[in-house]
C-alpha cells in the first residue's frame, strides 16, 4: 500500500495513510448495492472514494512543490554569542499549505527552531530563530523535515531535507590574571635580536646534546676537555611557547561552565590569544591528550608552535572539539618530551592543585617539568581550583593546599598562579550592538523593534 501511494514521488517525500478504517466500508457498500440496489449506497461509495482521492491528490501535489531552506546569519561564533538562522518555506503549488510542522533535528543545546507554519499558494513564508551558544564544541544544524496533512487529515505527508550544516563554537577568550610567564631560550621561529657588532653573550658552557647548533660550539673548551662543549646563551623572554593542557578526567571536577575542565580550556585559549596577539607575538603551540568527539577515544592533540592569527584559530578550533581523556599530565609530558624541543617555554594548565610531595601521585608532573628544565625548557603553571560553591570543596582546606602547592613549585623555581573554576573573568572582546527583534502578536500581526545589548 505504501509503495503504491509513493510511486513516482521524490526520494525525500513520503505519503502515509493516516485514517484507513472508513475504506473497510467500501466492500460492504458495494455488496449492498449488488444485492439490494439503492441510491444511498451509490452516494456513500462515491463520497467515500472521492474524499480519499481528494486528500491523496492534495498531498501528492504538494510533495514535489515544497522547499524549506535555512541560512545561518552568524559566521564565527564564540561561547556566549547569539546564533541566528533565517528559514524560508516556498510553496510552488497552486494549493495552499494550511498548516505544516517544521521539525528541526539540530543537536545544539537549547536550540528549538521547530514550529507550526502556514503558507499560501505560489508564495513563501519566512521566520527567524536564535539561541545563545552557552557551550563550546562542534554541533549540527539540521537536517529538518516538514510534516503536513490534507484538509481532512486522511493522509500524512513528510518531506525530508537531509542537508545539514556543522557549526563550530569556539571557547571564550578572557582577560587573564597576572601570570609570571617563563623566559625560555631562543629556538625555532622566534629568533633572538642580534647585535650589529661583537659576539653573542654566553652565560655558561655546557656539554653538547643532540639538537644543539654547531654554531654554538665553544672550540677552545672542547679541545681542552676532549668533548664537544656548547655556549649556553643568556635567557630572554623569547622562544617558542607550549601551552600544555591537562585533560585527565580523573583530576577534573564540577560540571557545566563552572567546571575545572571548561575553565582550563578557556584559560588555554586565552593564553594562546594573548601570546599570539600581544606585543611580543610569540610562536605558540598546543599539547594535550583528550577525547575526540568523532571517535570517542583519547588521542594526542599536538600543534607545533607557529606565530600569527592563523595559528590562533587553529588552536581555538582544537580547543573547541576537545574533551576530557584518560591520559595523566605526567604521562603526557614524559611521552611528548622529544616533541617539545629545547630552549622553549611551557605553560601548564592543570586542575591538580594538591601535588603533595614531588614524586608522589598525582604530583609527579612537577618532576617531569624539572626533567624538561634540564634540557632548557622553562615552565610555569596555572592551577585551576574547584569552584568555591562546589559541594565538599572545603574553602579553608583548599586554600591551605593551594599555599603548599605554590610553595613547593616556587622551591623548584616554577612560578604559578591560581584561578578558581567558574570565576567571573571579563571577556577580551566586548562591544555594544543593535539588533532587530521581530515579535508576532496574538492577532497575527508583526511588531519589530531594536534592542541594544552588550556582547562578549
């Protein structure tokens, strides 16, 4: 029956019989007309068949003549921005759409674009939907479908529109508290300014290690000691910077925007934006190990240091997709030590605010930082503490643990700063804008007015 109803229709259209029990009366009416002829049986059979034929022809004529399109107004979206979409239903048939349910299958949290609409013959109907993007990530807009019936409700028509759009919502970039950034040595794309005359100053002479440039070999000392020795250049606030993000799920706490995970990702994005767009315009890279949304498995996220705005958006896109994984910070540092190079800087963002003694779990990550410091990688740490309103946080005990942790890090010359999860951090980009709001009245009219709002 369904195959017969949908013969010759486009693949995305489907007609279903909604009310079929009156058709069971047709054989009875025909038998009565054969054995007891009467005009009432003829009228009843003709009326019943005519109503079903009219309803079927109504939905069949609308099936290939309906087009529903959607256009996203906003292009680049950051968490907290307003996503807007414009929808249009075009009816190319000579029959009107008395009512149609627009069903949206987007997975963006809080987004409800579905509604009941109507459209006249050979005309179109437009509307707009919007939602505040409260969560970073990769989401799907669409697909959508139209569901309608004939005037008598005998047949259902469903028209699917399989096209969908992928929207990427970047993490918010905020103003960072005062942080002591490490002063790494020059390496890679960030070159030291050289004097016009004279030689470069050298603070110490150390033994040659693989990866050292032969230009820095101190030949007199090498000949004296019988092995290659290189000049250790003075430390400057330059060189490549690695933002190391701790995504170990066992260390994070809380949920939603006030969780340590979301706060850590916001801080990592803000650090990248400040270092890449600031006065020095450093070369910045990203190192993390998190769960990919597509595969659901933990994988390394390593973006080599580069300068420029293109690098910033690449890092922001990675931070928008990433989620907590099962690789600890210590394992992340130990397994990726060779990829970090030498004579650079590390900024570690971690929720592990209670490290105990260096060498004990979960505080074995400071030991890895000390090991990397031996090959010329200076470090600093941003400690993300749980929100003060989180159950069981213990504000006094937490403050004491933070003091001990910062003291232990300072003892091994690792500067640190503390940021509380969910604390109100001011967005870097804030501006006022005007937008037009369209409201429908109970009588079917439309009222438009402008509102001014602060964004960021």
